[in-house]
């Protein structure tokens, strides 16, 4: 009996233990909250993807110069290509370059003509004084310098010359003429004379140099000339300005003074007018002798020299009727440069015109 009771109690106890264990295991299983744990981390990818966008906005600091493109923030890898159009700007560059080339061409033309003016002024400034006297003794030791200067006239391009203004061209021929004249004198310096010729001209006169206007040849722009040919072709036929008569060099005391600067296109008109005034004021060109009722003119104004060259621009039949056409033209020309009192005398006075004796003494600087 007792054994049966014991067995029953053990069976009941075993069942109770099994039931308790089953109950505990039932409490352990329900962790289906595990889906909750799995679902909560899902926001993390969103949080990681979002912060990448802001840094892309600050990648290109120079982009504000270009109108912003809508896709720049989303495709930074393509942004480096955006800078190229901003730097190149091909459309506006062409006109700017064209204008620059044209401006450079204009400067080249100006510099080309101004170059001859500058180098000739440097030369004349060293060897010619304010009175127009030339230091031939110093120049006789500088013949290479003269030759090098005139070589620049030889190789001047005719195309460059043709691009110059009319005044630039005329200035070139005056300077070339004067420098070639000086070179001819240097080639014969000191001037030698014969006893017979000294009866007519001073010992150092250029009249002792034979063929100075017609026999000596030189090259300008690869073309051969004599002094006479330059006068005829350019000073008379092409330009026809009688004021050039006062600008060209005569190598003598009675001629117009040689300037110690070159003639330049930019100032040519003022220089030519100044030359006329200087010559008229020198006493070698024009004088009024009221006491003897005479007007004295340089031999340069005579019909055998350059008087006829004034007829084209200054010829007149209305005034100075008692004079020859050449003298009328010369007197009419002079009225543009002399005082009102002198003009009145020429236009209304009774006088005779005489030409002064010409002094062929070399215009050499004294004491050299």
C-alpha cells in the first residue's frame, strides 16, 4: 500500500515537473519581437545615403562665373568639364584678336616712318649746329656711320613706303637728298680747287666738286638716283610743294640753313613753314631797300633757278604786274610769310627787283 502511494506520488511529481518545464519553455519561445529588432535598423541606410549630397555643392569654387547647371550637384564627376567653355570663349575672342592685329599693323607703319625720322635726327643733331653749319672734320672720321645710315634707305621696302602718308613720303625724300649731299661732300673733303677756279668761287666751295647734282649716283629703295633725278621725279612732279626748295641742302653759305633735325611726316608742314621764315629772316633771301626803291631776292628765286616752280601754286596776274610771271609768283608767295608793312610795300610800292650774289662758300662749322 505504501509502495503504491509512493509510486503515485512520484508519478504526480514527475508530471508536475514536466508541466513546469513545458511552461518555462513556452515562455522562452515567443521572442517574435525579433522582427521588431530587424525592422528598426532599416532607417540607418537612409541616414547614411543622405549626408553625401551636401559636400558636392562646394566642390567647384569657380563655378559661379558660369550660369549654374541643374545637374551639377548630382553628378560631380562631370563638373571638371564645365570649366572649359568658360575659359575658351571662342566667339568674342576673334574680333578682339582681329582688332589687335589691325592696331599692331598701324603701329608698325607709324614706327617704320618714324624710325627714319628718329635715326636721321640723331645723326644731324650730332654734326649740325643751330645755324646749320656742318662739322665736316668730325664727319670725315665717321664715314662708316654715314654709310650705315644711308644703307637703311637702300633696303627700305617699297611696300612699307607705299603704306606711308604723303607727308611721311616727302619727308623721306628730303632727308635722303640732304644726307646724300653731305656724303658727296665728305667724299671730296677737304675740297681741292685750282688757282683758275678760285677766281670765281672760294677755295672750299662745292662748285669745285664736279657733277655734284648729276654724276653721283646712289640707291634708295633699291632704285638708282642722282640728286637731280630726285628733284625732278619727287619734288617737282609728284609733290610739287615749292616750300621744299627751302628744305633741301645746298652745301653753301647763301642757301637755306640746314636743320639739325630730320623732317618728319607728323610735323612736316610746320617744319617747312619754319624753314621759309628762317631763310627770309637770314638776310640771304629777301631784303627791302626803301632808300633805293629796290627789292633784293636770293638767286634761288630767279628764273634760272627755282622761280618757275612757284607759278603753279602762287602765280597771279592781279598783282605785281610790272614783274615777270616768275617774279610775280615769288612775290605773291612771300606775302604769306612777311610782315603787313612789307606786304604793303610789295603790293603798292614802286621798286625794281634784283637778285643778290650767291655765296658758294662751304657751310662748314668755323674753327674745326
